């Protein structure tokens, strides 16, 4: 049903889009509520995810499951929140592990295979750094020390990897 609403909204059906956002909003509230002890940020994260959905809606591939795409966006918003929070206060190890383990349940093997196929198209060094920072959630400082690179070099390499991947997806959309 959500996929159908998304497809209709992409063709300009405003009613379908409003319904989609309402129904997705409820799902996102539940998603974040199950993963966070601090209920005060649930609404904010749900709204940020809805905004991201709105901005990225044209990247949705109709042959892919809609909920997997939606939950991937939500997962990244949650990771961003946890990283930001970790920088500004100390989290207990149990709390961080609970949130991260809860996130993993929405990722299927198909999603992991897709990510690996996409990552295989970039050079090994870029792939390793991108995976470590963006997928594994390690800090730039940690990855730079582990790889004998400056933090700036790690950031530049990751930026170039993302730019390369974004360019490839843009080319696919134009075709």
C-alpha cells in the first residue's frame, strides 16, 4: 500500500502524497520510539526523516521495496542523531548497543548485497574508508589512525567516494 501511494505521489497525486506522509509519519514514530529511551526526540527524528523522504523521493526505485528504502533513511537519521549525541555527552555502552542492534533488524540480506555491489564499483581505499566511517560508524579520527592517514585525507577520500557514487546514480537516472 505504501509503495502504491509513493508511486502515485511521484506522478503528481497530491492526495496520495499527503496520505503517504501521514501513514509514514506513524511508522516512523513507532520506529524511533522502539529504539530510543529519550522520547523527546522521537518527533524531531520522524520529521527529519519525512523531510529527507521528501527531498530524496525522486531517487526511489520503483522495483525496490518502499519500506526498506524508508527505513534506510530512518536508520541514517538515527545514526546521525546517536553520533551527534555521542559527541556532546557520554552514552552508556548498553544504551548505544541497544539502539544500534535495534537498527539492524530493518536491513535485509538483499539490502546488504546491494550496498556491497555499489561499493564494489569504487576503488578499494575509498571503499574501506567509506565503509568504516559511514557504515560501521567509526570516527574519522579512529579511521585515520588505523590507516596512517590524516583526518583531512580520510574526509577527502570519503567525499570523493560519495561524489563518485552520486555521479553514477545521477547518470542512471538520466538514462
